C-alpha cells in the first residue's frame, strides 16, 4: 500500500505545531526561579522568591511600580489548565493577595485575546490609584471587591460585564470616612465599547459618574464628588480642593481621558 503524500503546507503546519509544543514543554519544565531571574529590572512588575515551575508555581511577593509609587500585591499562586490547549490557548487558575485579602480566578491567553473567568475576591484599595489617575489623587484606602463572571479582551474588542465595590472607602488625606461605592461595567454586544457606571451605595461623600472605554483608543468619563452640606462637609474640602473648584451646586466635577 502506497503512503499518502503529505502536502507541503500541511507539513509546515505539523512542523510548527511540533516545535511549539516542544518549546512549551521545555518552558513548563524550567524552574520558575530561573525564569523570574530574567525579568528586566526596569519592568513595572517585579517578582520575588519564586518556587515551583511555570506550570505550577508561586511567587511570594509581587510588586507593581508606577513611576515613584510601589504597591505590594502579595503572593501569587497558579496551576496550569492543560485542557485549554485544545482551544489553542494557554490557561491558568490563579490566586493573588495577602492573608484575608485575595482574588482568584482563571486566565486564558490565546493568540489574539485574553480571557478572565470567575474573577472574585478583595484587594487593597490602594490599587485604585494605580488603575485610575483621578482616584490616585485621593490616596485611596479600604477594600475593593471584584465580581466578574467573564471578561474577554482583544486589541480592539472587549466583551463581558461585572462590578467593582469600594467598601469602607477612606483617603489618606482626610480623617473622616468617605463611604461605599460601586462601579458596574457592561460591554456592548459588538465589543466596540464598554460602559461604566459609578454610584454611591452609602456614606457622607457622594461619588457618582459614568465613563466609556473604547478598546485600543481611550477611557473617558466624568466623576462627580459632592460633600455633605454646611458644616458636615468642611472636613472634606481640603481634600476636594486638590481636584479643583466646585460648581454652583457645590459638586467637584472631574472630566478625564486616559489612553
């Protein structure tokens, strides 16, 4: 029986696939400490005290640095999800945080997209200052709760929905508490835009706003902060004065654009 010849194009794909899985196997078997030692010193994310392997490992301390600011995100542990290879992507279950403040979920990296599933838990509110420049001026404190079923990101598309709660919100610049707040986000069906709505759940300082995120372009929106009237709001005015001047209704309005 004569063998069926393999077409040159198919042969090339088989060779490429074989090379990919060979390199993946080598990477997964490489000690994690060796890989972490090769992260550039100028990288904004720094990993310390790594153990295990790329497929099942941990890092005792993850540091995120933005300009002169640093935040310790805590310990990172992950476990490889080999079944994701059947869909042409690399997946991991992970947990990040410190003691009682941790987040966990699944991350899948494909050729052109990143998918986050079942992302839940709490993180230090200081992280808000790294994500949003307007909020960084408040020097946020407290806890942030994440609840995201699924979020898919590509260079020009975003799909999914979820919410982020800022609980027991405080600022390092004022002694009084701020309140509890919620940001809900939901992407359009075509993935070209995500709408974000910010609302006050309770507390003396009202913080409400809305924004839209256009993948590959920018995040733009408006945030409105209103202190209690009369004497009750005086304690917040030194903090709010850093953001500008109030309008005729006594509300500080922040208009921001971030690329």
